[in-house]
C-alpha cells in the first residue's frame, strides 16, 4: 500500500471490517492516487470509504470517526446562520414595455428550491422559496427556483408585487415589495 495512505487506511481500519473493506479501500486509493474514476455503480461501502478517505486526506475529521466518538460532524447550527436577505432588481425595461414583468432576484443565506416540510426547515444552510403576491392577492404562489419571476397579462397601470422569503414550513423570513407600472395599450402586446 502506498506510504501516504498508511495513516488514513489505519484510521479507517478501526472503523470497518478489514476483510470486507480491503478491496474498496484499494479501489479508492487507486482513484485518489492514479486519477481513476469511480465505478459506474459504486457500492454503499465504496461511497462511505471514499468520503472518509477524502476527509482524512484533506485533514478534516472523518464523519464516521466523529459518529463513533458520539460527536456530530462540524456544521454551522441553523440558528447561528445570518438572517436571509432578498435583493430584487428592477423589471427588465424592454420586456416591461411589451407588458411582460421579468423580475430578477437573488437571495443571501437562503437556498431557493422546491422542498417543503418541517425536516427540510432544519437543514443547514437554510432552504426555502419565495411567496409571490400581486396587488395584495389572492392568489399567492410559491416560486421555488432561482429563475426570474415572469408575470404576463396584468392590466395596464400600477401594480404591487410582494416577494416574501419563506422556509420549507412556509414561515415568512422577510421580503420586499416592488411597484411596477405596466404600460397602456400601445405597449401591452407581448407577442408569445
């Protein structure tokens, strides 16, 4: 076995049945040292060994060793994360001239994705989505991606668009209201 892997393999040897893991450890060592790729269908043990080996080689605590010691892996507790922030850019002028509202936005300290439920609310870094309401609603809908928000078909005039960040249980974490003026009949054709 290569000398630089002696320590990680000894470390892993105490965590795994050596006979069952020997082939997987050698395969992962070949991957790390010789630039080979993981097999198309790695075994669950191969995945665990690879994760542990990479952690040890990078000088990080091995998750399995921490679990054996009764300690959780180092993760920033959700309560310690900075609060989420929402930045909404002005509507795209060329689209707005045709009556199409395109709002680009970005969130900080909130990953926008389609997950719901109390368990997802415990994940760190924080997960969530946006609630979008037009002119005090109803309806309100959930925007679950980082794609721009696109609204078509509003009558000409001023409109208020309320964007709220929500956690996976729909608890509101903050938000922003944007005022938009949809042009009159001369520019309202959006040509889909």
